[in-house]
């Protein structure tokens, strides 16, 4: 596990999550294409894009 999730660059994860949250803000749907050729469509109406980047600096209190 130390060589995978715990070794992640969480600043980069946060940057990518912010990009995704911005792209999804106000979107009506999301289509995901898989390498198998299958596709899955998600209805995003009445949903709010929220970001959880997994980054918890010492100065920020835990929530939840």
C-alpha cells in the first residue's frame, strides 16, 4: 500500500479533482467509456459536484 495510494502526490490529486469538479459543475450527464467498448451514462441533474481529494493537511480538521 505504501507504494500505491500512500505514495500519491496529493497536490496533483487535488489539482485534478479541482479540474473535474469544475468540468462537472452544471453538467446534466456524464458518459464514461471503457476499454471494453462499453459505455455508462450517469444522470447528473439535481446533483452538486463536490470534491474530495483525500488530502488532509495538519492544519485542516477532519470532518465526517
